[in-house]
């Protein structure tokens, strides 16, 4: 029997109707995408797999509430944004439930001036994820929320229940640490290959 190839719109409609074959196609299509998002927040692969599956449970439960854009050409991109938000919030909830203590020592924001960090295009995604994994949990979380997810410091402070100034300090610290890690990686690579 030949299976009909479904469009993304048909798969989405099937998921809304709770069609298991459409849900399976959706899962297979977006598993890697969501894993990439979750891995920015977690270090542990088994936790990441669990969080991706938890995200899909939420996606399938609330897929009927997804607001499709008026332009059908934007449907898949809009859906990816919607599921990315679910995945990142699922990861944040997991971190919060693990009772990670958010604290900032007595260092003032002025002692950590914000500096521009640029990462060379030579780095692969895995290299960047590896650098992010070397950040302390809270710094990695704030960096992801601000730099990758695009949240403002006031939004991050509400999500993590920390002062807005703490969010800024964590971001500055994460950038400084990433710069140091990046430079060490480049020096080690140069010495190894030089």
C-alpha cells in the first residue's frame, strides 16, 4: 500500500484531530529541532530526551490553540516558533523544579562592564553547545533566554524570580566566561595544529 505524502498543513490538522500517524510524523519532523533547543539549557542527554518528550506532550495537548498566520507560507515557521517557546519554557520549568538557587554575590553591575562578544564563524554548533555547557546553570539559562530566545531582562527577572539587575550581571558574566572559553579553545587549537 502506497502512503500519501501529507503537507505540513495536513499533518498539523491531523494532530489537532488527535490522529496518531500525524502526531508521529510531527514528532519525527521536529524532534531534532526541539532537541537542539533543549540542549542549550541542559547538560545531561537523558534529561534532554525527557524534556523533548515532555514538550511534545504539551504541544499535542495544546496544538488546537496554535494560532496559524494568515499567510499560509508562514505556517511552518510560525509553528516552529510556537513549539520552540514551549520547549524552552519546559526546560526552564525543569531547572526551576530542580531547585536551582539563583543568587548574585555582592558584585555590582558596574564591576562587570558589558562587552561585545563575537563568536567566529569557524565554530560549529557542537562547539558552541560545548562552550555553553561549561557555563554555570544560571548563567547559561540567562544567556539562552536573552541572547538566543530574545527575552528582555524584565521578562527574565519575572521568569526566574530574580531582580532585573541580577539578570544583567548573569548575562555579563556568561559573556565574559564564553569569551575566555572561546579564546582558550582557539589557543589550544592553534597549539595543537600549529
